[in-house]
C-alpha cells in the first residue's frame, strides 16, 4: 500500500467536468471529482458523495460507490498518463476486487481522498492498491485488478 496521503490542504490540479476527458463515465455514474497529482509511487484523487447520488442511501456512501470510486480513481490516473504521452484515453474494466476492507461507513458530504498505487502490470492488466481516507481516517482499502483494452505495455 502507498506510504502517504495528501492532506485536505492539497489543491486539486483537475476537478469537476474537466475530469471527463480522462474517464468514460458520465453523470450520474461519476464518482471522482478531483485529481491532486502524483508522487513517485501513487496518484491522488478525491470525491465528495452528494445527497441523491446513485451510490448514496440513508445518509451514507455505499460500498458499491467506494469500489466504483476506487476504479474511477485508477481510470483518471491512467487517462492522465495516456494523454501525457499523446495517446487516446483507453477503456478499461475491473476484473477483480480483493482484500477489500471497509473500516466505516462514509457519511454523505464528507470528502474522500484516495491514493492509487500500481503494484504490477502485465499484458494490459494492472494490479493496483487503493486507500480511501475520510477526515484523516482510513475508510477503505483494497486491491483491484484492472484490464485496459488495447494496452499490451
């Protein structure tokens, strides 16, 4: 898992609808609203669940929403990487979620900060770890196997 997380004082580099250039999702499925950049090992995203969102129920962000947020955080990171090389943003999908631990339910309206770290990559399949923080507390963590279509790097 990644070693550090951005603090709430960190400024987003890309946010809102500008992120649509890096992910295939569109409302009401968008579960990432900010990109904070990357360091040597991880990239950082954020999301604030809003009332009435597809993945919110009874004042909480559902487990499915957290998993989708993790996956879209991977997509944003990949999209930015591809665009920086002058390549088209690829399509991808989650092949597996493992070692998922949800430590507490995230209340609607609370900002999430997420670190995505690539653990390995082979023939278009990436294994990534995700750590989701909420108010400086670890809310969720897990591994995702992500298939990127058309990528054999």
